[in-house]
């Protein structure tokens, strides 16, 4: 393993030194190795919120706070974790989507467990690799439709807590599309967790 990493570093050094400009100022080819070698994790927050998450940015902040307060031993820094929710600015498989293509996503419960892997578009392949789906103790907002697109029910782009507005949600322990979409939406006044992923 060490020989393969050393060979890759030498290859990258050669590629970068022959280029006109350095994509990693300061010669930090190891930054690329860190990106390539990062293990992706997920967790469901135990804290809950209405559908008024403060938009996507607010949802990301909730995940980052939960990483620090709820799962401090999970690998990575708090800033690496974001909310797996769909919205007009976070389109499944498209703009702003936090899942990477052809990547494995794990949970720590307490050992590393493969939960799902993604296809070439960055969408989870179903059924999930884990027969018991995403671990957690409560439902979580997703805004994902049954066809893994942005639903029309996204609590007004995650800015509403009104019972007359609606949001799609997923459930733990379901390794089908139900892990992301339970087949019906809920009022935005109902508190739910968030599914947070390391990106």
C-alpha cells in the first residue's frame, strides 16, 4: 500500500512539475491524495427542526453543529458535513448535490458499515447495500421525490414551518426509496432530523 501511494505521489509530482501552472500552489500534491482517499460518512441528526431550516445553507449549518455536538468521533471536521436535502439549489445528481459519483457512503455504528454506494450521477443505488438502510431513530427531511428528483414539497425551499406547506422526508431502517421518500409529505410544522453527509 505504501509503495502504491509513493508511486502515485511521484507520478503526481512529475505531472505537476511539468505543467505551466500548479493546480496545488505550494506543491501540496498530498491534498489531492487526501481528497481521493477520504472516506465518506453519513449520520441522521438526533436534534429535530421544522421545515424552516434557513434554506440549504441553514440546513448545512445544522448538520455541522450536529457533527460537533452529536457525533464528535465521526471522522472529518464539522465543515465537511452538509445536509442531504433537495431544493432549487441542490438538485439530486446535479447542481449543488453533495453526493459524489461512484462513491461508497458509510455509517459508524460503532464499526464502519457500508450504507449505500452511488451511481455515475451521484445518486444512491437502490436497494441500499445495507439491508437495514440508514441508521437513525427518527425521520428526516429530504425534499426528494419518488423518482429521486426535487419534489414540489420542499417547505418553500426549506424556509417554512407552516402546517399548510409540505416537505418530503425519508425514514431510517428502509433500504428502498423509502429511505429518501416515504411516499407522502408532511406538514412543515412537524419536527424532523436531517441526513448529513461528508463531502
